[in-house]
C-alpha cells in the first residue's frame, strides 16, 4: 500500500460522521466501507481503481463534507413520467 493511500485513509477516518439536516438529521458515516468504495471497483477489493481516479475521489471528500454540513433542508423530489 502506498504512502499516499495510508495518508488518505487517515484523513478519511478522522471525518467520522456528519449530521445532515437534509437527511432529517441522520448521520452520514465515513467508514471503511466508504473508503473501500473510493479505492476499489466492484463489491470487493478485486480490482483497484487507477491511482489518479482514487486521488480525484479522495480530493473531492472535503467538498462533500462541506456540502453535507451546509444542506439546510431536504431537497424536493421530482417524478418524471
């Protein structure tokens, strides 16, 4: 496992969970399963994502956290026919 991978895992682990009012106050949990989703394709660890793709995904996490914290209300759902 690369040094970058270990640093990304530690930063991800520190997020823990975030309460999101847009989801009726439910907590969004940043756990090992989510980190695995960023690093690997499919349901298991059979195939690693390309490193550049993983770095892009991990780099977007701070924006996702900020967005989850800022969402004041549930968004309206639309139904298309």
